[in-house]
C-alpha cells in the first residue's frame, strides 16, 4: 500500500475540512461549533496519518470512530434542531465513516503483508 494514494482517506479528510469550516456559514450553537470543529479537525488529522502511514488498522478504526462521533454529535450536543449544523454533521460523519469502513479490510491486508512471517 503506497503513501498518499488512498482516495478513502482524502474523502474522509475533505469531510473533516467541510465540517470544521461549515461553522462559518451555518447557524450554530456553542455545542455544535465545538463538536464540529473538534471532530472535523480529528478527521483531518486521522486522514493525514492514514495517508502518511498506510496499513495501520487501528488508525482506520480511529478515523471511523471519529466519523461516527461526528454523525452522532447533533444528538450528543443537543443541536439536532439546528438544521444546517445537524445535517452537515450527519452527512459528513456518515460519508467519512462509510469510506473508512470500506478501507479497513485493505489496511488489515496490507498490515499482514508488511509483518514478517514466523
């Protein structure tokens, strides 16, 4: 698995950038601003790490977990009634989690290929 080549991680990173920046143009609460900035930034960080260090399954799981948390954040932060913020969280979170879930099996396979056999 080559560095900087996985489209799934670019998509997850783009979702993170969009979620974090959307606090500028969507109606927000204090909780939605905080959660969208934090989970958006974490998606970007995990995407960059996954692109730089391919074949590390726990990084893929961490990225998927952040996507799920972003998806759940409208309920966790009680902003599900703010349509712009909640829909942005739901859509970017589910896309990030979905594309990352699709990348977990290839990451596991690459990890096994990199490990020396006994």
